[in-house]
C-alpha cells in the first residue's frame, strides 16, 4: 500500500519513503513496488517474447530490502525514523545480492540469468568471474552473500509466498546472442524500476512521459514537407534523380522487416529518402520509433534541426554530449534517459556503446530499440576495429528483436558474410539499379597521380590551387592543413579540428553563403568536411587517402550538377604519408585500388574491392575481444552464462580518449560562460554541469604532452580537476583556431559521444 503517515507506526516493509514540504511522509510498500516493477518489466519485454523472465526479475529484484538491516537503514538515512540505527554497518546496505541468490537456488543455471539482472540493477551488469574484478564479480558476490546469510535474513522477514515461490520461465530467448538478450532483459528491469520509483517520488515527471503522436501522424507531416519541398525545387537532372530515389524508398517500405542497404551517390538525397523509407516501413509494420544514427556531431546537429522543423521540437530527441541546454526541456531530458520518443537522432558512439554497456543509465533505453527502424547514416564510418561485435549485434537485433536497419551510404562497405568474415546476411538493396544511379549522378572527373611513388611538395600544391578562383583542398592532418594554408593567399579559409565546434560551424556557414553568392572561395581543410557538409565547389583536391574518403571529397564537387562540364577532383600524393594506424592503412588500401584502376576509380564495384582490401589489412576487427568476452561466436559456451559484461563495456570504446585533453577556448560567447563557470564553485553541481555542457561547443582536443606544455607556459590553466581553460588571449586565432607547436601531427576523428 501507499499512504500518508504522521505517526510512522507502520510495520510494512518499505521500498522508499518520501517527505512532503508540510512534513508528512508517504510510504512506498515494498510488496507493492515488487509487483508493479514486475508488471512494468513484463510489459516491456513482451515486445521480444520474454515477458515471464522480465516479470520474475522485477518480482525478485529488491528481495534484499526485506532484510531488517535495510529497513533500519532506509528509515535512518531518510530521516523517516530518527531513532532507527544500524550498529556496525556503515554506509549502504546490500539489497540486491539476496534476490540473485534466491534466483539461483530456485532455478539453478536459469536463475543465473536473473542473478545478473538483480545483482546489477543499481551498480550495473557485473562480470561473472574476472580475476581483476575482485569482490564485485557476480560469482564472488553470490558466494559472499550466501556465507553471510543475506537470503536467510530475507526469508526470516517473511515476504509473501506469492513473491518467493514462482514457476520457472518457459519462453526461449530470441535468436542470436544470449548476452544481448540478457542485456535487453536488464534494460526492461531497470527502466521499470526507475519508472515505478519515479511515479512514487515525482508525479510531475510521470505526467511528462506521454502524449507523443503516432508514426502515422509523423509520416503525414513528413509527406507534407516533401510535397512543399518538391513544389519549390528547381528543375534539374540531379533533382529528378532525387525524386526517383525517394519514390523507390517509399515503394520498398512494405518489404519484410530486416536488413537493407541504401546505395546512392553523394548528393542523391539519402537523408530524406532514408527517412521516408523508415517512416513508411514503421507505419506498415507497426514499429514504435525511428532511430537515426550519425557518425559526427556536426552532421547530427544539422539533421536534428531538419527533423525538428518537420516533426516539431517535442517529437525529436537529439542525444549526444554536445546537447545545447537552451534547446533542452524537462521532457526531452526524460526521453533521453530511455528513448521513449518517436524520433531519436543519436551518434554511433551513443548507440553502439549502449548496446555493449553495463551501467544502468546507458542500458535503460535498450528495450526501446526493439521493434524500431534504425538508419545508419554513412555506414562506411563504423569503426573497423570494433566491426565484428557491431555486425554481430546488428544481425541479432534484426533476427530476434524486430529491428530493421538501413545502411545508408554512397560508399557501401563490404559487410556481407564470406569466409573468415562474419558479416551481415540477407541485406536487401533498396535501389533497383545502383550502377545506373552512379552513372546518372556522375558529376566529376577524377585525376589520379601518374606516379604514386612520387611525393608532391606543399609549395607545388599551393601553386596549383591558386590557379582556381574557387577550390577546396582536403588533407590528412591538422599539421598539413596549417602548413598548406600558410602558403596560400591571405583570404584562403582554414578548417580543422584545432578550431572549436562553434567556430567551425560559423565558418562552414560562411563558405556556403559565399559559394551561393558566387564569391571566389578557396578552402584548405582536414577531412571534417567530407561527410554531411553540403558544400559545392567546382574543383576539389584530395590528399591520397582511403577510396571512401576520396569519394566523399568528390561529393563536395559539382554537388548540384550545375556546372556546364564535369567537376574536377584531383588526387595528389602529399609530402608525407598519413599517420600510422587506421589512416595509413586506409591510404595504402586506397592507393592499391587506384593504382590498378583503369577508367573511373569512383564506381560502385571499386568500393567493394577497396573495403575488402582494407579490412583484410587490419590486425583485427575486434581489437578488444568483445566477441570472446561475451561468447558471441560460441552459443554452446554462452549457455553456461559466464559473461564478462563489465569488462566488455569497459573495453568497448569507439573513441579512444586516452592521451587526449579538452581545452575550453575563448571564442564567441565562451568568455561569459567561462566566467560563469569560475563563479560556480559554490552553486549546485547541476548548474555547473549545464554550463560545462554548453561549453562543449567551445573545446579543442589536444595531446596530454601538449597540455602539459601549455600549462607550463601558463597559456592554459586548470580551474576544476580535469577542466582546462584558455588563459592567454593570444592562444586562439580567429582563422586558425588553437595555436599549437609546429610538431603537432595528431588529427583524431571528430569526437562524438
């Protein structure tokens, strides 16, 4: 029962207590909480046929709260009972291990599945038995809890038999990884627990979690937008092709749920056409939401803005670390917790790291991926060193959880299964004739080096670039960008990740406007403009790189097909090779394919050959052994249910942030925000977090050794642990961004979280 009490004479076991402003208390009965979490979790898991498992996890997840020590603890720390105390038990009281022990004692090996969920519903999914995990591993927790009599204390408290005694779950896991199934059950449990606790503690939050329009309604809004867009579009060959791509995507939407590829050259309208497919497919198959996954935050912000203009602010959730608090309200914050909105726009990092996460906060949303349509924009940018576990989870979600994926790209990677490569099976291409599309959308002529062994000097490249009024040159590193830019006329524009995100966005907007107005524009940039930035130059130069990068660069040339002749794309061999690692391997594979090319190097079949060569050149497609840690390749072994969830989550990091430090620079509104941050020492932590979130648009990532140098020279300073700000007014340049030493060679991919 739930009731208001002034005397606090109740003998019921408590799950939570809440004090009103008038001093009165509300009691959340433990029995009521267990049954309600069981109901909610079961409803959530019904979508993938595991209602009985999730219901049982909910019923037993807080059994440990029946322990007298916990009841004394909750009364003491809440102030509910000032006389309550716990002798010899400092800090929190374990309330999750007892339910895990009960599950194993009742159900044996099957109970171990539930034990992971119950034991981890606050601290996160544990490893079963990892030598480095110490007392936190599930095996040791079960052993210690059994020896300490946790379950015996629960049983002595007398929980109802209808809670203790339950029949064995009968449903079978969906096809695919047992580890994924267990994580999905975990998501159902923790979301149900959060929601029921929230309903007791905060009625206002509960009222915000409803009222989203149907997929059919959103589809109507989208169709009207596309009708208006078509009415205002100029007649051109490129726009006619975009209309045809859109038509085919709509027609294919009634295909059975599964895996799809959308192979359309850059500039062919993939974003809106893939959205049309997703909405029509979701409407036809009764799916719950559309999740649009984008590799870079710079593209994500643009796409989310387009979607908000179509569907309305309330129906689109933009989930990444750079979220602007000015665009965030209480409802959107709630939706990012569990992704219950109909349109989600997020990053590769958020999506895939969540699918391999252990923390409750990241796993909570996973069950809302079930029965959805997921669009993977620029699918070729999935990180190759984690490709094996990523393709595993994509296949499993499609096979067992009613998720349709659309792999959308101009340079379709070689993801199909083959000997020694466990890729994707039964991928259906949405375009009737991709080869014809490539021929019809040919807008550039690529010029390759006559001699790949002969390196060019920056001086010679600069001399060539100055022959053109408008030209874009893309290089492989920030150091190269700055060096070449220094040899160009003063009005040449510089773009690199040494400029903060807000600075880059402003400059990109100015470049687009200049090109639109016919103003001569020369730009030297790193690869940050290659995906999703719809610049349109008559001439593009590209330093030798992977073939996909060359194709993406070509997408910035004659994009609208308005030139009287084909655009010009020149590939050149730079003075030095790309940095060791993935960039150099991509460059070497690109060189190998282009060296053997006769005719156009940017045809569809060239990309298949390139990606096969590139993937084969890598040391591993699973550098962190995620497949092994979770037994994704061995279902017989996995049935022992000895998973290392926490270790896998720790190792699955798509962006290696080690050795990098973010520096907040002085640009735009950041000086005022920095001033507010420095004054925030004595205010609520959430206020400081809000300021820091806004400042993420004003950060530049540098190497740790560079950070140390700047600290020593007092050009930056540390205002909070790990928070560095620009101290010298001369450190940040209005054209070049952060001014680093000439030996800077580090140029990571845009950081997205």
